[in-house]
C-alpha cells in the first residue's frame, strides 16, 4: 500500500509516519519509483506498536527507538532481548546512593531471597524499586517497605506468570518479543487502572462507616 | 527558613521553587520584608511531594496543580477528594467508542460484577482500562481480556487493601489525602518495577528449558 493508505488505515498522519521513518522506528518501505514506496501489513502492525508505546505507555520516542532496535536484532538471545526491553521500559528514579539507599536495597533483596528468586538481571527494575522506597522514606512513609512491599511481591508473582505465559504462547521468536513489549507496557497501564478501581472500591467499603470525614 | 535554606534542604534550585510558587503548587511563605519570605517544614514536605509526583510518577506540572488543588480544599468530602486525586492520576488512553470499545467495557464490568464491586466512581480508571483492552485487541491480543484480565483483578485487590489500610492509618484528613496521593503515584512505579523483576524471574525459569531460543 502507499503511504496515504498506511496513514488512513492506521489513523496516523503522513507527516508523523515520515518522522518515524526518519528516526528509524519504522523500516523503510519497498521503493517503487524515485518518489514512492510501498508498505505492507508489517508496517501497519509496527505503527500500532509505536503508537501504543507512546500514547498508552508514555514512553519517549528515543526509548521506543532503543526498544525496537533490540526487537530487531535477530542475533541477540531471546532472554537478553527481553532484558533490554524490560530495562528500557523501567522508569529511572533518581536517588542518592547513601545509607537510606542501602537500607532500601537490602529490603528489596530480602523479599527476593525469601521467595528464592535467584535471577540477577533486570538491574534497572531493582534500582527503580529501591529509588521508590528511598523517596517514600523521605516523604515520611518509612514503614512502607515492611507493611506494603511484601504484599506487592506476593500479588505480582501471579501477574508475571500470566504475562510470561501469554508472551510465550504468542508463537515464534519475533512474536514473543513483540508480545513482551506490548504486554509489558500496556499491562502497566492496565494494572495501575485496576489498582485505582480496587482502591475506590475498598475506600468505599471502609468509608461507609466513617461518614464524618 | 529562607528560600535559600529551603533550596538547600530540599535539593531543589531556588529558580524551580520560585516557579512552583508562581504556578501555585507551593503556598506563599510568610512575608518578613518586602523582598523576603519565611518558609516552614510544611513547605519542605510539599516540595518533596511535588518532586515525587513529577520525577517518580511522571505527572505533568498542570496535573500536579489539579491534584494539589483538590488536596487543599478543606470543604470537599474525603471520598470526593480521593476520587479527584485518583482520576487525575490515571493515564487517559485515547480510543474510539465503537463496537470494540463496547466489548472491552463489557469485559471490565463483568469482572467488577463477578466480585460484587458496586462502586461506580473512578470513571477515568474504568475508561483507561477499557482503552488498554481496545488497543490490545487492535494489536492482535484479542484474548487478553479473557486470559489475563481476571488474574490482574484477583491480584490487585490485595494490593488495594494494603494501600487503603496504609492511607487510612496515616492520621487525620490531611495526612490521609497526602498518603493517597503519594502511595498511589509511587505505588504505581513500585508495582511496575516488581512486575518487571517477577517477569524476569519467571522468564528465567521458563527459558532454562528452551535454550534454543
């Protein structure tokens, strides 16, 4: 199809598609004349993936570019690709590496050890979590790591099991990688939304008996 | 304390603090002379909250301003304040309201009904979740709502119970509101990070037997 049809079917402006082509997010089409190229279903699918990452995940274009570069490296082992994708898709949380950090990091490692989680990749996610615990302590929520963190770990294992099962059932290598990226990013947003709905429900149940507030 | 000390203790540049004052995110200090004002511990705490929302939550300054306006409305009932805060802190996911949307919305309502969740506030979160399901369907993940969504709902109830218990134990009305905002935003990032760690662990366990990939 021509770029105009690609634009129509994806709902994305031609100028935006050209921007993604220039940035290397979208592979070039097959040239059919000096001024024209032809695009296929793969381009349409890739465009939807890019939009989902940017609009739903709030992922910056530069990061999308890193993730797609990993996705497009056929020689990289699958587990490594997944690591790159998951690392790029973690929010870095700036925090000084002081005594507070060491305490928070120890709390994270303790939760992992308790569950026999022996993997040591995903360092960005561990750093992110540690940074959140440091920030919470600075804001006065010092016991969060003991009261809340264990429940978060307990609840999230089942979520990850489902995520990985869904990704691995996607088919071959390329489909698995696509699934990991899509399900990771859109899953974050879904999980946050369900957490809001559940919080509203739990608050309603609790506050029914506290009408004074 | 003077603005210079406020800057030193918070680690935030004086120019940035002045910007937050102009935008109304931070209440004015007590004027001590025509060119000077004095700030208290409340200002320091508010500054840390603003930075956490922006840096950890990736919340835009305009949204932070909306949330803090709700937080600062003493006449608003607590449940309503929490609703405003949770709504503002949900990511909107643009999606057309077509037949695909209706199917996704019905799937969300079915999960809520099945659990007897009778609250109908938090419309933004329900919209966000519906939008994610629509996007996943467009990307080819059409069975996500039947295979994965129920697990997400099951896992998230315990998370929300902990969140609300932590918030309600924070003390009086102002402390509860502060806690809801902080724990909602930083909790999202924590949950996403733990999900990455758990995904890496589960992937490692599964892929140990699939070395060929």
